[in-house]
C-alpha cells in the first residue's frame, strides 16, 4: 500500500487525545505495526549511512559515537533481535555480517560490566536463541569469560568496571542495579555451556546484596562491594536500583529459583508499604530512607515507569494498571515524558527525554496480560509523540527538554533494542512472539524459556 494511503487511513483510524482520556476509536494494529517498522528502518538506515561499524548514531550532526577507543558495535548487536522479530531478514543478514567480521572483545579496554552485560551479552544470547548461528554462541562465551573477574571482590558483589583483556577491575562503590541485573545473562551462559559457575557467581553477589536489605526489605542507592557497607541509603525504584527488583522476579521465574522469589517478595512488600504514595488519586512510588522508611522525595521519572511491567508480571495487575495510569499521565503532561518529575509539586525536575522505553514496555506487558484496548491507545500516543518530537531528518533524536522540545544529538542503542521493539510488539501481537514463552532481559532481549531448561 502506498505511504499516502497508509497515513490517510491512520488519520481516520485513531484520534489521539492529548490528555489521558483515550479515544474509543479502534486502533488499526497492522497499520501501526508497519509504521513502527518504518521508524525502525529509518533509524537503522541512518545508522548505516553515518555510523556504520561504530557504536551509535549521532542523528543531528550525522556522525557517530563510540563508547571506547574501539567500537563494540553496540547498535547492531542491540538491534539484531528486533530485526528478527520484525521480519527484516536482509537487515539482519547485513548486521550479522558486520558483527562476525568486526566484533572482537580481545581489546585492552575498561568497560562498564552492567552496560556490556545487558546490551551486548544479552543481545548476543538472544541473537543465538533466535538465529541459531554458532558464532553468536562463541562470542557469548568469550565475552562472559572476560567479564567474570568483576565478581572477585571480598563479598562476591561485582565491581563496576573490568578490563576485557587483563581482567583488571575497578570501582568498589557500586549500586543494586549494576550488581543485580546480571543473573539472566550469566544464568543463560550457564545453560548454554552446561557450566554452573556463571550463574553461581552472579547469584552469590545478588544474594549478598539481598542479605544487606533493611528490615523493611529495602535497598539503598550505593554500596561498597569490598566492605559490604551502604554508602547512600536512599531507597527508590529509579535508576541505580530499578532492575535489581526486576531481575529478582525474572530469575525466580526463569530459573525456578526459590531464594530469588523470597528476596523479591520481601522487597515488594517494603516497596508497596513505604515507597507507594497517593496524590490526587494517583499512585506513585517515592524516595525514602531504606532504614526508617521516612519519605525523602516525591520524585518519579521515565526510568521508574518500568515498574508497572514488574508488578503485572508478579501478578499484581491492579497496582500495575493504577501505576500505568500515572505513567501515561506523566507522559501526556508535556506531550512526552520528562526524565524526572515531582508529582507532589507538579514540577518537572529533569527536562530531558532520552528515547527511553520503560513507559512503552509497561503498556506492552499490561496489554499482553489484560488484553485491555486502552493499552493499544497508549501505544498510539507513544508513537505519535516520538514522530512529532523526536524524529530527526534521518533517525530519531533525544530531547534536551520536553518543555521546549529542543532535540539533542544522540540515539541510544536501546531505542532500537527496546523502545521500538516494545512499541512494535504492542501492535504486532499475533504470530510475532508468544509473551509467555520468553523472559525479556532489561534491554528487551527475549530469552526463550525453552532454552533455559
Ligand atoms: C536500558 O539500557 C535498560 O532498560 C536499563 O535497564 C535502563 N536504562 C536503559 C533504558 O532506559
């Protein structure tokens, strides 16, 4: 169908409200799925044109950015399984060729273990699961072995950085997200190799962290992995803690790990008791002191918006749905969500939008679990916002401010790995992926449960 006809039909298919009162008009899922796929292709083509072989595209200056002195192909690895799910066969083939010809971890580079694990190790594991090429498996094992020295701390909780060649570690002040968001990937490596050491090392570090949660079941923001002492005791579900809770639950499900489930249950009770807050009938999750439960800040943001997905996956659909109403409300305040928002003062604290996926991810989980059409309507709202504010000449750009809508010169690899994948999956539910047969890592890489037995 030609592009003009598609846009014309879309216009009559949905009327997007700028508030959270959704139109009752039916969403044409097929058309929206095609639109999202086009947005992905546009971004991938911009990467190809201006950043080929590098880590990421800089969409405004039309050049590239590398995280280290050598490119680790963050965008192609992160984006690969989205191509598979979207049926973009020739793009997947060209990405594969680039990866196998150019990706090597044998470099004297200091990397951040968490980012490399969730984006690269996770991306390669899922690439192997969905594509089956043994060369992906070899890359997975090589990378996992190079990252493994991070766990050699006195407590077993990982250091922040590791040198890929020498194994030298650095960064004894770490945070729960970076300590606790590794078990799906390293657990998968254990399954793929038959060697339990990967899972056991990560699990030990994670349980050492859980052991140090307060009597209220809460963890703080930073901890010393050598002494086990908390450095910053602020507790929240935002960046630096967020995906620790997500991985307790997902590890419990994927690996049938009872201790992970117990740790999750202890935490979720504390989170719902001390962090949950209600203002003007809306549910939010605040920042508190982990020991006393005393409220420190009425702050919520784009990263916190992953939490409805976790609540829904844990079976608490009621709370998940209530929180998702707040998330879409926060999104609609300025037509696109801010990084940080003070919900009690109704004030934007951090104006940027980094093309983040979490709000969209939660709508996807809730749509899968409840089948409620309102999450499709949310999907349409997200899509229209991205096109209206983040579309660059070629590719998509972050926003420096959701108030002025001024763009900034970045397109993170998670835009292709997560944001567009979850958005696509909201609309392309039939025949693409069975939600119940996978567990997504925190970078939206779907790990097949059948391969984790
Ligand atoms: C991603 O790298 C992951 O989703 C991570 O868990 C949090 N931050 C970004 C996306 O916002």
